[in-house]
C-alpha cells in the first residue's frame, strides 16, 4: 500500500460514494446516482459543460441488474459512455492541419442514410467494438499464442497455464507503463489523479476546494485500473481451473474458450470490486493492493486547474438528498 493511501484523509469505514468518473482530453466525466456531467478545460481556459440525466438499462430490464449479469452490462455501458465523452472532449482540440479534412465517402453515406445522430452512434459503437477487440487481442489472444512456446519444452498443462498467466500480467503492466510515458496520455492521467483526489475529498466530508483536494491521495480502490487488473487476475484463476479439468491444447480452441469465459470473468470481477469497495479490512487491503500499485502508471499529480475541473464535475452530479449516493 502506498504512503498516500496510508495518509488518506478519508477515515477507514467512512462514507463511500457511488460517484465516479473518467479522465478525458483536458477534462473529466463524472457519474452520480442520477446525473452525468462532462467538464472540459477549453484552450481559452473556460470550462465547457455538458450535463445529462442517467438512463440505466436495468431500470427498463430488471433482469440485467442481477449479479454477474450487471457487471457485463455496466462494463459495456461504461465503454459506450466513455467513448462518447472522449469524442466530446476531443472536439475542443482539433488536430492542426493546413486545410480542413473533408469527410470520407463512408461518413457522408452514413450521414445521408442514417442521419447525423445515428451516424455518430454508429461510429461510437465501432470504436467500442474495436476497443474491446484490441483489449481481447492484446491481453488474451497474444498470451495464448506466446504461451504455445512452452509446448516446445514440455507438454505439461500446468506449465502452459503458468506461462500464459505470467504473460498476461507482463503484457498488461508493460502496456500501462508505456502509455504513461506518452506526453498526451500523461496529461489525461493527471486528470485521472484529479478525479480520484476529488472523490476522496468528498468522501472525507471536506469542503470541495482546491486546497482540500490537493491533500488527498490519488490512488483510489474503486478505480477502472484496479478493475482491469482484477479481470486479468480472475481470468488467470478461472482459465487455470478450466484448463486443468478440460486440457485444451489447440491454440484456437483455447482462445475461443477464453472468449466464452470472458463475460463470466467480467461479471465476477465487477462483483468483487463492489464487495471490496464496501469493506475495509486486512484481507481487502491485501487484495486491492496490486490495483493500487498499478495506479502509479495511470494516475499522476494534477495541477490546480485540473482539480478545479474535477470539483466542478463532481458538484454537478451530487444528489440533492444527502446520502443518496452512498456506495
């Protein structure tokens, strides 16, 4: 556990909010129990704000709110909303070009056939599918392919499972480490730190000021980075058990088995994060420690202007009734 986490102003067993967010390009998206807000620092220093009421799928289809299932639904919904928010923040920072880029024939055809709003939704869904596909390819397919190298030395299924498990962790940590060294991504990760520090300040019951937010830790146990690590870790446990009982050797069938297990793994990971977020004990602290450590790559100390964005975004989604957002 980091020194920051030990010095957290939020008392153990204290108030925990369901409010959370996502770092954007020069901005932050926050989600509360009923509202969502996007706040972006524009090039001129002014804040651009977009607010919306939350419409949860489980309210319309209660079955999708059941344990395990709700984890998969929440993950996909978060991906969709996250891509939309990123696209909105990117609009304020167009790439410098000598001449405006003309829309492609595909873009013009889609807008003509679907309309601008449906065409935008189409591109959002394409981005989500590509993002999920890249994650699956990088963190599941690649380790499965590289793990076949073990068969050149031994036909032990245990050795192959261990090799794939180690590769998953190495690739995941390496990916985060490389991303953190990119200049533009570094700033996004500073906003990520501002989001965490703002949440901690609110949970500590302190007034939401830059001075109070600055004192808070940037490593938060209920973070997307921690969730992704849990997904990787649980996938290792589940696949090791499954492949020990059902020894699949062909690389294609192993990969397809990983795909079949993935929704269950995401659902279990979500339930674990919910449980860990509600409990503060020695066991919980040990279990969440790896995820907190990984946040050294995905969160950095923000400047005052970034914390102002975090404060504004959180204030916009806080419920009128005190405690309505309790985790």
